């Protein structure tokens, strides 16, 4: 199956409805954007009931609050308030409680974990995963043992529920995932460098996971965005696409409603295309629907089959 996904931050149902009508079949719903819990649950249930694969997505690094002391990473000198100790099962239980509740109450199908951090001033996740936590629980374990335990505990908590993951870097949780939401394709598209190099790494570790390529909507004009989605649809190097967007598909984006905040000012400088997608291109969703209807056609035929076998060596 070819995945046609969309990441939802600051949901706007007018746009989600149009996307689903246009053939979007997977919604990764961010649980860290401040939307009230009851509202998120209603949203997930609505699209789940329409047959969409709903994937509530949480961030490993907590941007909004400091973790309990016992759940914090200890670097030997300091506790890191927003960063987790990898062997804390309490942390995992709390992290997954909402997405697991949604899955178990038939409002969602899978769980998403985003490795990236959104804490201002904090370094990327990778900077911590290189080092062992030195808390009482962890101090006799190596980095690899700690991360391995972390992945095992997440898998155990999920049971049979599939995991989608967005490993920005150092993705030690690859082996427990079902779908890799690739972020290396946000702006540039290269079948080997951006996609197969990493699937090759997974294969070496005997991990088989589906690879779907993210494309960042604020980096492209609407026409070029559709072109990029088409390159993905027509490529055997990948198993799907997902729309990554801050404000092109939502009137409720924080960057739109509070452009005066320092964070918005900084972010907006790096986003060349900020208008709503259908304001720039009124026929966008019709074009998207036409593209999605042609997925099977594009992904069949002798030439696609040959390339698929060739890429299969790397995948
Ligand atoms: Zn620890």
C-alpha cells in the first residue's frame, strides 16, 4: 500500500476534510500543539470513523513541562528537565498514555513518536543519545544497553499497535517501528542520499520498515509542491509521502494567529511560502485528488517494476 499522509499541527478541519476527500489516508496528529485533549479525541475519532489511519504523535523530548525528577536524564552533574532517562518506565507510561487510550478506544490505529525536540535553546536529541544517563538506575549500563532497553520498553507498552516514527537522527528505535516518516526529504529529493541510504542501514540491521517521505509545504510554491509529491508517487524508492506543514493547511497555525511572538518571527523568516495553499492555488485539492487517483497507474508497468527490483537491493 502506498501511504498518503499528512501531519496535523494546529488542526483546521476545513483543510483536513479537503485533504481526506483528495485521498489523504493517514493523519499524524501532533499531541503537543496545545489543542485540548477532548478536542483531539473528537478529531481523531471523526477521521478514524471515516476509515482514515489516525496516528496520534508524541515527542520524546517534552517541550511544555519539566519531567518528574526520577524521569529526567542525569548527565553526571545536572538533571535535564525536558529530557528523559531512557530506562524510566514511568516516563514511557506517561508519554504513551494518551495515544494508547485513543487506540484502545477505537479513535486511532497507531502511535507516532517524534524524536526531534522543540525546547528553545536545547540541543538536538542526538547530543544526548550519544551519552549514557548516569542516574541510579542507569549508571551501570552502557549507552547501547540503555537505548536498547528504552526501545524494548516502548515496544512492550505498545503491544501489537504499530509505531510510526520520525527519527531526526540517531534512530535507535528503528527496529521497533512499522513506518518510518522520513524527514530527510523535507526540501531535497534524492532517491539514494535522502531515502535509500537510510533504508540500507535498516536492512543491514535486518530491520524492515516502510519508508514514507515528508515534504515541507512552506518551502515550495503550490505548483512545485505538487510536482514534488508526484516525484515521490512515481518513485519505487519510497512507500508513500506525508505532507509536513505549519501554516499552508491551517488557519489556526500559531504562526498565523500569533505572528508577533518571538518564536513565530524567527520561524516565519525561514518559510518562503506562507499563504494558505488554496489561496495561492484554488485548484490545489482537485490536483491532489487527481494525483492520488493515479498512484496505482504510476506505480505499475514494466519500467516501475524494473526500478523497484533495482531499488529492492538497497531497501
Ligand atoms: Zn537514567
